[in-house]
């Protein structure tokens, strides 16, 4: 999954990541792009300040994305809200811990730990819990029909 092409390092978007909701898919793409910026900054041996700023942006955007998902699930009265919330709290804490630990170590550790977090935690969350949420169908068929009529 991790691509390394010359100086390029990161995760390419794959068709199977698409969940069919434009808001969620756009945000997921953005998350991977931000993560790739961190990985590339590390791979290129960029100034540490650049790496931490990029990492901070990733952390911030991850929280924003999780908040948006939870708002959508709450608005639809989805029974999946609590499980999503539980996973989001864990993922956010892991990312923050990874960031804090990385600041004390070598840059190579940032790449390895962030890559492994993406592969083992964030992408599986997108593929499983987020897929189960069926964003496009939240609110039931009546709501979905109303949206289509309005569009
Ligand atoms: Fe998500
Ligand atoms: Fe989620």
C-alpha cells in the first residue's frame, strides 16, 4: 500500500476507499494527502518545523473530520454513533501520542510509526466502520429521496 517512488513516499488513493458520499470521500482523500505531506517531508529530510506543522495540520484535520462524521450520524439518529465516537477517540489519542513520541525521536521513526498507523488503524477504520455508516443513506430512504428531489 505504501508507495515509494524516488523521493515520493505515501499512500495512494484507491477506488476501494470510495464510500459513495462526496463529503466523506473528499475528507478521506484530504486525510491521506495530509499524511502523505508529513511522510514526504520526512523522506526529504525537511526542516523539523515543516514536519511538525504538517503533522499538526493532519492532527487538526483528523479531529475535524471525526467531528463532521459524528454530527452527520447524530443528525440522522444513527445507532452507529457511539461506536464511531469510541473509535474516533482512540484514533485521535493514538495520533496525538504518535506525534508526541515522534518529537522525541528520529525523523525515521515518524515515517515508520505514521505509516503503520495509517495502514493498521486509519485505513481499516475507513474501510470498515465508516463503510458501515452508509453515509449516503443516513436518515432513511425518505430523507434520501427528499435530498435527491431537492438536488
Ligand atoms: Fe472517516
Ligand atoms: Fe469514522
